[in-house]
């Protein structure tokens, strides 16, 4: 059967041992896109065989994070499916059964080596400069010796019996043929002494029983794939098609890590990155839309997806570029929808403010923020009078006396404005600049600081319209008193 003949079934299989990792989301995106492009199924499987570190809270966070990102699965622990259960901790009997199958075939063997012996072996190999690999001590134990140890209830693991000669290879859909001498493949443990499977056994058994057609994962798993190919062969099963995606990397080309880049998917949600923007960014990490396009929707990616556009070089996870891209998505979002997103998370403490006022503020701030979590910081002055130094009111090359006179003139001019709206306000200030024979910047700057408490703010006259006549008058009075005190000193 060729890859084209296969009905596409893919899976993402995170371990619930911490917050959902952005690297899992990156692989999950390609699973999702490929399944939707091919009309196949996308499954979520929870690999929770690490009993000490796996938690229900982490599993819940993983599912919430993936759902927030828009990676909707067709089968999983929350919605079931034809290959349930979808938690490995609920499939233990399957792994034990399949380990017995390998033992009966002679494709695996029991290893009774104590941890102390393995530690001594590792130490000796390290001192000799050799790579670690099991030395096969229990590989050829006789049946009587095995029976005696079992009678003694000696603890054991089950190891795969890797062929001693030849090579094991596979064809990666984007990287081509990969082959490794069997001498370099360790007799890896399949079943631990506590009866729980290792990643290798559980992964292969589950992928086969769940009829996974394509295994899409990060390139760091390439070295494990020959072991999996051997396992498929030992069971007499057809292996899936393998795709190893490039790793996400820091700017120094090291694997992305929380020491240099935020790795929790929930962090990106908390900071106010839009799901569509993050999906677009993650897509660019491993794939090209062509024609040098950087902004494209997930729907466009699904429609035009092909594996030959995968980039195998290590992509740099550039936070500045992600922020730029998120800003582009923010600016392309209808203001009422953007407000809804801000209120739903929420990204603001101002949820009780009138919706009409918040919407007008969103329209102004939309051009200035790259994260929704910046909303309060950028707009706090709309709701509270912030403190500032009187010197902030004084334009460059001017003094406190000039600023006092300008603020006084502004107050009088604004008092004559009949309609408190953007255009009349701006016209009045232009007229005042001509009357005072001063540059508009020397007029606008003290006015901006007076009404917004900042030198950099949202558009001045639109801001004044939202603040209203009374509030602006109050703030101008405060500014006049501040600068007046400087003149008196």
C-alpha cells in the first residue's frame, strides 16, 4: 500500500507532566492541517505512563490550550472514539499482552539486571568514552535460569532483541531515506519492572491499534525511529509513514527552552496572542505558503498543503516577529470582535465600564498594541488620572512660563468649543496655534500630557472626545496648577 492509498489518521500525543508546550502545539498544527487537507481524522492521545509526574491538572491544561488554539480533535479522552481509551494509563493490559507476544516470538527477552549492575556498566562505558548501550547480559539466558528467577519473583524488564547484524532504515516523507547499523541500536527496554511500558512500546502498540497512518513528530525522534521500525517488524505489522519536523529553536540555534523563550502555550494565551496569529506563526516555522507570503489563514494552509513545502532547517522562534504578526491580526480584527476577545479572557480589569466607551477606546488602541494583555497599560489614563512630573508638560526649547500661558489659552479656547468632538477640537487647537504664533507641537504636547498624563498616547483629539469636556477641563486645571508651581519656584 502506498502513502497515497492510505486513509489519513494522525495523532498528537503529549505527556501531561507540565503546562502544554508550544512545541506540541506546533506539531499538533501540522497533524490537524494534514488531516483536514486529506479528509482524515486527528486524534488526541494522552501519554501518561509517567506515574510520578503526570497530573490530571496538566492533562486538562493541555486540552484547554489546544482548544483555545483551534486544534479540534476528532477522537480523544474527552470525546471518545472507535479506538478508546485514549489515555495510556488506561491501556496497560494491552502493553503487557503485546510484550508477552514478543517474548513468545523470541523477539524480546527478560532482563533481570539489577539497577546497581546497570549503573556500574554505564560508569565503565563513560570512562571508556563509549556511548551507553546494554551489554546483552541477559539476552541469551537459558530457559531453566529464567524459570528459576521467575520462581524467585526476581524483578525484570522486557527488552527488544535487536538483530546483531545488518541495518534498519525507513523513509521519511520529507527527509528521504534514513538507515542505521543495528550495532548502533540498543536493546531498549519495552516494559519496565513495574509493568508499565516505555515510550517505545506504548507508542508503537497504540499507533498500530489506533490505525495511525502518518506519525508526525519533531526531528529529535529520528534516532528512536529505527527502534520503532524494528518493533513493527517484530509484531509483523506495517509501519506508518514517518514525518520528522524541524525543531523550534532559540536565536542561538539551541532547542527552544523556557530559559530563553516562553514555552507554555498558556503563556501566549495569557499575553493576548490571537489563536489565528499563533497558528500562522507556527505554520511558518516549518512550512512555506509560497510566493513569500507570511500572513495566511489556517484555512488557506489546509487548502494548499503539500509536504514538499516543509522546511527542514531549524526555524528560529523569533518573539519580535510573532508580536509583529499578532499586531497585524489585531488590526485586521473588527473592533467589536476584538473587544469581545478582550472581555472574555479577560485582558482588562475594566469589564464593568460601559461597552460603548470601551469600544471607542478599542478603536483607538487597536493600532498601537501587539498583545491584548497590553490593553490596560495602554488605556489606564482613560479611567484614572495618573500622576506625572510637571516638567513633562514643558515642550522642548520652552519654559514653565510659556507652558503656563499656553495651558491657560487652551482652557479658554476649549471653553468656546460648542460640539465636544474630534474635528471641532482639532480645528480649535489649530486656530489657537495660529493665534499664538507657535508651532502646533508646542501646543499639542502640553495638552496631550495634561489630558492623558503621558507624552505618548492614543490620538489626542479622539481621546479628548472619549474623556469628555468635564474630565478634560479637570485635568487641564491640574496641569495648570502643576506648571504654575514651577513658575512660582
